[in-house]
C-alpha cells in the first residue's frame, strides 16, 4: 500500500540520518511496484542487527511480492547459512537459478554453502560453471583459491590468486595472499621479491613488511630479518606488529635483552598482548638462567 511505502521511506530517512558511515544513502521508494526492493533492503538491515526472524520474514515478503527479483533469494540464503540451515539455503538458491541460471552471485553463494558443508568438490563444480559464464570475475577465483589452499593444492591456489592479480594489479591484499601461498610452497626468494614489489606500491603496508621479515627468516637470513624489523621500529615505533616481530626475531637470535625491550614496548602499544608477553618473559628468563 501507499501507507507502507511512506512507512518504509520514513524508516530509511531515519537510518540515513543516524548512519553517517554509509557511503550511499539507502534508497527510498515512490513507486508501489518497487516495494519488494524495500523489503529486501530492510531484511538486510535486520540481519545486520541480528534480528534474524524479522529479516527472514522481510525476505520472504519480498519474494512473495515479486518472485522474479533475485536479491532476496541470495539474502535469505545468507541468513540460512548464518543459522547453519544449509539445506534451506540451497533450496532458495536453486529456486533463484531456475529464474536466472547464469547469475554469478547466486552460484557463488551456492558454492559457499557447499564450502560450509565441506563438500569441496560440489563447490568446485559450481565455480567451474561460473568460469564457463565468465573468466573475469575475481570472486570466482577467490573462492576457488580458498578451496585449493584448504585442500593442500597450493599450485592451483597460486594460479587462482595470480588470476586475480592479473585482473586487479592494484589489489594489495590479493598480492599479499599470493605471496603467502608462494611462501608456503617453499619458493622463499620468489615470495620475497613479490613482497618487496608490493612495498614499492605502498611502503607503509604493515602485512607486507612483516611478510618480508618472515621470508628472510625462512631463507635463513635471521640477521637480515632482525635488521629489517629494527629499521621498521625506528621508522614506525607505534606499530604493534613490528614490535611483536622484532621481539620474536630477537629471541631466535638469543638477544634476550632486546627481545624483552620489544615485548615490553608491545604491551604499552596494545595491552591485549600482556599474557603473551608474560609467557615470553618466563621462557626468556628460563633460557637465560639455563
């Protein structure tokens, strides 16, 4: 009804007023034929607020109002995954695929269900169908890469993450992931080069700087790793990850006084490491006394 549209629009106006972090305001609806979209969006908001029963009701209402509108099928499947009701999730996704067999988000969501069920072969079959539709979607390669890494097929995982980087050369997180996979494969020098290339894009990228140190340690260059983290601490003294890594390398070098200094600084930066540091102090004291 028109009254329903007024209510929904007012609800969205209130949310937009108080949710200042939203990049794009939630859309309002002036056409009764668009009301099913409003219910689907409201369902997403309810799910985010952990109001799962209300969210499920809104998704079902959206589907009932317009059975050919795909998003609520995906949304309610996501909700069912959250509730670990995987058969129900698949039921909605299969219904959506009857409407649109080449819908990538639906097939991705179905692959996620199979992953949650640890039915990795079924998930790969769905993702293979996605690749038949298009080989340019990075989400397909991301899910495939995760499966291959999980099942120990690191060469195939590397291929998937490389495919993402080829399509998104500025995707720093995927470049980092690619380097981690190469590191796991034991090709430490190649991983180190990738991490250093990544730092050329963003010198202050903390995970890449940490990964450079890890690669150096795996190559047996403990002194170079220690120098690397020492320089980072001098340049970025307030980054907990650097203090943690510098402390660990100092322990490996048996530079216990330096290690204690780094760990004490780490606790000052982030008190959540207090228990970890206390255990490290105990181990260091035992080694020094032994």
